[in-house]
């Protein structure tokens, strides 16, 4: 049949019912069209067909025969960006970029009909495309602004990059469809790998003879646990999770065998045809099941199903409660939450001589390298990780997924091997946010000042450890909230169950704890007759105060300023809510406030990053960046920091990201650490390189650098010295003639047996308020507005700071109101709900810049702080509107309805 794609004629020979998305990607090489679900749920595959947007994954190619198809690659006219693409770059509307092609095509459909659309029209037009990163607001702004012929912000001059709203340095490929994600640009001769997963939460199993299946389908090999040199991986030293299960499966979705062969062959195999005999056993379910007397052990060598316990104790809690004027306590529950990144896990590997090379979506290339090296029993320098663009991570791509098996298969077979998870496979097998059960008790004096806090948090860590130790250790540090409390006793425990492993997810347990401490702050305010905002302002921890671990905050503790910035909005919206509720019966509005703090980086352990910056013979600056940008914008802010530290313009800098053969270890992209830790390493690398230049020119620190072709001029007070770069000896094959290096490891200490010490060098702080509207008949909640005040130290790029806060708020809203992963039941993006553009309220961001002396140009991280206070603020607003004190999230309608029915007036 004849296809007309982006104005070009193609002849297609193949099945008429093949997905249009597969034909575009696999036959025509137009990988700008993304596949996130193959079910029409995410909209990432949206293209224009005969002038209207369609999901290419649901469209048989026969329906496109002879009709014009436009993909993201076709939006440019003669190499010039469209106004829409330009506007996306201007507004920072592309973060990870995996949903960007779908968003652009949906918006193109709208703009073809309406030249200057309203916000409501934009939200309706893009409503079928899901985004997990941006919080949608920047996308809506970009589509509206596209009608005004937007211009890209100019790169700032020398010395003015930090603080500028520069466009992303990696933004262009995201909006034109050439960015390379894990499923893109797989070698044509690659074999495919498919993991067969357990349908049981717990079972023994035996494997039969696979030779018949191999012959029947033309497979190359079936990999089992016996083929894995070291069949175990984990974040920490106890490698408790098998690459492939060995005789027992401990959660539904665990890998049992891996099929390797041509793609059509491995996809054709039915699991029930395979010689795998399961013997199902009773599963250990939930914290109650794991902790019950005599409970079965999930892992035989983990007594009592306990992974780890955490503890922070300071002062005399009993004495504190004895002197209190008011005490509040409660029990709070949260559920499994799915990361729901739009890009499923994907990658490919190839053997290169005696080395293995892996191209995959990841947040932690050096951790991947070391894990794969251990599994294959190779020295680390024989493993190369080349990170692809990461289509969303949020912690879920810190653990290895496809990497070990594609590496093993490529190593054994000597052929490139690829693996791309399906959406149900991704959701069944990947890590989740830890379900929590938090018991908390807070006490305050008559003036509202907190005197004692006691908490105990239990976490369901699933079948394997993953990041459970980090959660159990981080939460006791944070569980008393961002407040000054003299007497604290916070404890935690992570429990093994037969559930998918719980891992890292934007906040490492702190969002769960924040729901408890902010609810109890509201309780105390009510008991003492103190305004909820003022209760927090009085108790806000400030510079000079001691934390629960006995750490004195020396600098940058801007929570009080954040709360003060909300005060006029709190008063204004409070009056509006009172007026609204006086006129309505079934619709009730309320406002709530949530505060947070978040330690930046690893807890109480070394947390280094090393960066390099080079000057090349051609006059270009090259940045060797070992940190992965997962959409948060680290590539861009690092270039901004390097430009100002070195004293050059941003557009002179080129870079490589994350390649373990070309960069040094910058640590994982998690824990809101990259801006603070790696950003400081970048600053130090830039200053080191600048120092070498100035010494070469015998010039002082105030000298200015300029380039004339391959010559570098150094101007100091009118005296100009010229350095011919091409004449300098080359240091390496890359052509570097000068090479600067920076390393930064935040000063922390180990915590003692009482949890006392310095777990983090600095903290992020925030206060958010929410305005909600509750339909008391339907028991539904609509968030109308969020105002978010964040202490970011210094906003290196305000546009990206806003985008990160927006995205965190969207995920916090999902945590509060809709997201609940149920193994075996919500393993797709139809049954598992994440916020759409229609769920996102108006968001106002207030940036508080309380500079952190340790940070690069005063900056701190903001990746996780945007999420943590959102759910508490929403829950407080629901309570203000209805009187229902929420103790379990998500607040699904049936739960809110039960709470409304239990109110005294309902009983009457």
C-alpha cells in the first residue's frame, strides 16, 4: 500500500493490521513517535492522520493508506522550527521529552483549527496525552504562547548564565524527534530478549526441557538462573535479588526465564506452552502479614521478615509529653504507588571484543556498570554503560532492569541483544513507592511550640531490599517535620513481603511521613486555637537551631520565609473560602498548608561527584559530565554553572553525558543531589580549568577570556595575552589541551546508635498551600489552586525550577487523590490512574533564595521537595472543607464518602 508520511511517498509491503506506530518506527525509522503503552492510554504515539490527531498504536496501517500522515519529524519547515516547537523550548515544556512528540502533535491538531486557543481549549486538545514530568502547566503555557510567534531566550553573556532562563541545551532533539531513548536506534541485526515472569506472588517451580520450544519457534537460546555467573543484584552489599529466579518466585512479575531470538519468534511464544511447573504457596501479604507471630519468611535468611530498623532519639520524650499543653496522635496509611514513567524500561547490549557495552535508560550508569560487572564476573573496566535519554525515572530506574540480561545474552551469543518492556511488564516488575503505616504523636506547649514528637513508621519493602535501607534510615531523620523539637523519638522498620520490591520514588519515604506530621500540626493548632499557618511559622526550624539528629543548621534554612510568603495568600483565600461556603451546600471549599524539609544527597554516607572540563585545540570547551539528566535539566544547569565558573559563554560548551568510558563517576541521579553535589563539582572543575588558563597567561582572577578562532586571549586591565591553543600539546585523543577537574563530597557524619550526627550537609525547605473544592454528594475532590514557596538556595535556571516544582506537585496530587497500585489488577495506564492535564490546578511558584554557601553559586536541589508537601496540603484543605480528617491515601471517593458519613452531622 502507498503511505504518505511527512510529505514523502512510501510503499509498504506487510500485514494490513500492523500498528501504524510500528510501521513508522521499525519500517520508516521515524522513532520520534514514541510507544508508552500500546493501548491508547498514554498518547505518546500521537500523530496526525488526514489532519486529525490519532493514537498510532491503535491505528492499523491500512487506515493510513493514501492519507497524509504527519509525525513530529514533519513539523519543521525546511529545517526551521515551528512556532510550537520554539514555544516548547522557550517555556521548558519538554522535560524528559518522551511525551513531547505526542503533545506537539495533539497541539498541532488544535492550532490548525484555532489560531489563538484559550487555556480550556488547550487542556481539552492535549487531554489524551499523559505527562509524568512537567505537571502540564509549562505545556499549556507553551501552546497558548505559540500563537504569539515566540522567540527563544538568548544565551546570556559571560558571567550571567547562573540565574538566567536559558533554554535546555538538550531541548532541540526532544522537540524535533531525534532524541535517542532506550527503544530507539536498536541495531537492525539485534536479537530480542523477552522475560517470562511468574503469575504467582509466591511459588516453587521446576523447569523442563526447552529444546522443543527453541526448535519450534526458532529461538537462539533460553536463559535460566543456571546461566547467570552471579545470580544476585541489589543496591547494597547483600545481593538478595536474583537476575532470574532459582526454584522459587517471591512476587508476581519476577523473572523466571529469558527467551532470546528474532523479535517475531520471542513475541510469538505463549507462556503456557513453556515447560515451567509452578507449585503455588500462600503469600506473605502486607505489613500485618509480615509482622504476624510465626509468619512465613519471605527470604529464609531474613529472620522475622525484617530488612532493617531505623532510629533517631534526642532528649527525653516522656518528659516532653509530661509538660505539654496539647497532644495529638494518629495512625496513617499509604499504598503502593507506581512510578508510571511514560518510557518503559528498554535498552540493547553488544559484545565488543572482551568487553560488554550497554545502551539503556538509567539513572545511575556507574551503579549499572558495577552491578553488571559483578553479575557477569568481569572487571568493571570491561563494562561500558552508554546512557540513552531517560524518558522519566523518579527513582524507578535506579535499580537495574534490562541491563543484566541483555548483557549476559550479548556476551554469550556474540550478537547485539535488545529488550523493551511492555507496559504491563514494566508495572508488574518494577519497584514501587513503599506502602507505609505511620503511628505518630506530637505535643506542644500553650504557645504552640512543639515540645515532643514520637513516631514509628513501618514500610512494606516487598520481596527484595532495593532501596528499603535508605527509606528506613531517612524517615526517622525527617519524621518530626521541618520543626525545632527538643525531645524526639522516631523509629522505623522495613518488612519483607511477597509483593513487588519497593524502591526509590521521589522522596524516599519522606512524603509518607509528611502526611502524618502535617495532620498532627493541624490537630495541635485546632486544640490550641492557633491559626494553622502561624502554628508552622512559630515552629519552623531556622539557622542556628538543632535538628532531631543534633545537627546545627548553620546556613540556608528558609522555611520561615516560605511560610511568610504564603501568609497574604492564606488570608485572602481563607476569606474567599468562607464566602463561598456560606453560599453553597453540596460544594465545599477549603484551604490547607503543608511544610517539608529534605536532606539533599545520601544519608550519612559518602556522596561524591567528580566532573571534568577541558579546553580543546579548536577553541571549544568540552564538558565530561557523568551525571544523567532524567528530565530535571541537569545538563543545562551544569553548562550554566560551568560557563560562569570558567568565564565563557554557554554556547561555547559541548558535552557528553554519562558514558562510563568518557566520564568520571558523578553519582546517581536521585535524592535531589545533582544540582547541589554534582553542580558544585562542575563549579570546581570550571574554576580549576580557569586557574590553569590564568596561570598560563600569568594573569589575575579578574581577567576576561575571549576567543579568536583557535586563539584564546586573556585581558587583564587592558593588558592582553594571547594563547595559541593549537600550539599546545594534546593531552588525549579527544584533542584536549587543558583539563580541569572538580570533586565534591558533602561533609556528613555517620549517625550513632541514637541517630545523632550530620546526615546531610544541607536541606531543601518548602511550604505549600492548596485550595480544594469537594462535592459532598459525589465525594469527589477537585484541587483548584496550589501556591508553592520553596527555598532553593539559588535558582540556577528559574524556568527549570518552576517545572520541577510543577511536576512534583502533580505527583503529590496523584499520591493524595488517585494513585494506588494493586499487584495483578492495576498493571496498565487505564486501570492505574495518574493525573491528566485536567486534574492539574493553577500553580503559583514563589522562589525563596536563601543561599547555601556549600552549593554552586548558592544553589540547592529541588527535585523532590516539590512533591513532599503537596499531599499534606490537599488533605488539610479537604478537612477544612468537610471536617473529614483523612488518615489513608489515596482519598478515593469511597473512602471520602465513608468519612463524610461518619461525621456527627451525618449521623444526625
